[in-house]
C-alpha cells in the first residue's frame, strides 16, 4: 500500500466523525431510556415484518408485549437526542429515520468514513440525532421508523430494508436536577498505567443512591460502534437481552464499584488516553464524571500492534463464496507470540472462521477469532471469510481488525 494512500486512509479513520455520533460530556446529567429489540425490520416485504414501516410503537423497556412503557421525565430537561443501533442489512437502502409522537421524521446521519456508495457497504452503526424538545412529552411516548423508498409489493422487485436493534432516548438536564457527583480514582492526570489498572470512583454526593458505575475511555482500539473511527470514546449499546454498554472498560454494580482494566490486548497508543465514568443511580439518573486526562499506556517489553483494514469490499456477504480484505503488519514477527482478529458480523454462518493468507482459522468462543502467528507475514496480508448457510457471513464496516502481541524482552 503506497505510503501516501496509507497516510490518507489512516487520517480518515482516526479523525472524529462529527456528523454521526455523539457522547455525553464530563459534568453532564442525563437519563437514558434504552429499548432493546431482537429484530425490527423497516422496509419492504410485509411477509418478513416490513410492515414496521411507519407503525407507531410505544417506547418501552423492550420490544416484547410485556415491555413496560417508559415514563419519560422532562422536568428540568434542556435537550434530547436519540441513538439508534441498526443493521444496514440490504445494500442500497438509504434514509433510515425515526419520528416521535407523529412529529416529522428525523433522518439518521451516516458516518463520513464510509466510502461511496455509502449504501453499498454493510454497516451496523449507532448514529445519534438531536430530538427537538417539542417532539417529546412527559410520560409515555411513541416512535416509528421509515426508509427512503415508498413501500412496494414484493412482485415489483427490490427489497430495501434496515433492521433496528436498539433505541436509546437520552434526555439532558440542568445542573440543578438532583444527581450524584464523583471522580475516577486509581489513575491520575498525566500518569501511567501498565498491563492492568484498578479503577474506582469516589462519590462526593449521593453515594447511597448509586446502582452501578460504567467506566469508559478515549483511546485507540477496535471500532465497537462501527462508525469507522478507531480513536474515540470506546463503547456501544448492547442490542440484545439486558440493555447496557459493551466494548467499554468495565461495569461494576457492587459497592465500592471498582473494576480492573486488563490492557493486554489494548493496542499501543501514540496519543494519551482519557478515562471517565458514568455513575448511574437507582432512579436511572446518570452523571458523567470529569475526565482523568493524558494517561500514558506503558508496558515494558510488551507491545500490541493493531493492523487496520483496507480494501474492504462492498456488500461483504459470503453467501456465494469467499470475500476478504487486506491488512498490513509492520512489527518484527520473530517476536510475535499471539494474534487475533475481531470484527462485527451478521449472518447465518458467523460461527465459522476463515483464512489468513490461505491458512484457515477457527472461531474463538467470544468476540475474537484466534489466528496462527505462523500464517501472518510482514507487509500486506489477506484475510477472508467463508461461505455457507442460507445467508452467509455479513462483515460490517470498517471490516476485520487484526491484533498482534509481541514479547520484546
């Protein structure tokens, strides 16, 4: 890969995508109404559930009929936004939008890291859009979705569809709204951490009300929220079962609410890291602590290289055969001791593995696939996934990310 192209590509991936995602800031006070669902088809083909297009649904604790409707608290509210987790599902589908209480639809933005044609790439993002306060009401609220094309009968051809998996309505409040306060402990500004870090939180007000503490950080790592940005606040919302965070440093629901952060697979950091905590009380109020800034990751004799993907194909669905991408290894492989690949996928055979430079690998029971170190070579490599099943494996943007551990002692 020519150096000029590589630099341009990395600059794009490491830049913050300002149009598609947003996160609470230190000092923010807010509530999150998190609605998880197994599968919400939005589009055509009514026989496959496409009738969810334009259908009013109660904002509830989950999609099931037993899901208890949320009583949204707007007292003292200053602004609102919604985060929607969805699967692009079918190439060419555009314009996913959400509406509250029969108000105008709010079009969900697409990350500016996705190449053109944007709708041709498999995606599973979590875009955020501001919700006008006039669209909401205290108590129960309704939501509905649409995509761009008007519904058509199946015989008319085409099948435009997105699948929605989660909805998080976030309401921000003024500082006078009762809330806990606290700061992260175990790390200090301009300090260092090594292969692990014991994190805690010092609650300065309302400690008896705390239900859990969620630790998050801004650093370079796998792109958990599929926006194509690798250095960002690392977390996404869990779409299945119990709503919550995923891909973050860790959560504790037991006093004194400490966690141990294992950094053995966190990639080497050129820039310093920042760590904060989301302190959640029994009544669902969340307080974002101040950041502990400019933390350096120092691991003597130990290194993790993150090999970012390029040449990621459009429509990466392996129903008809192998598909793959490239990645580049720059480290000294004579000192490599382990390697893994991580990607997000949707499909009928995502329990299978694939190939690295024609060497097969098998699925690891977890979010990782183990890769034989001997299969990797210095420079440009190829990683592919297998065909099989009715659907095949769908690899979502930004593709497969390879991590290599080195023992430099």
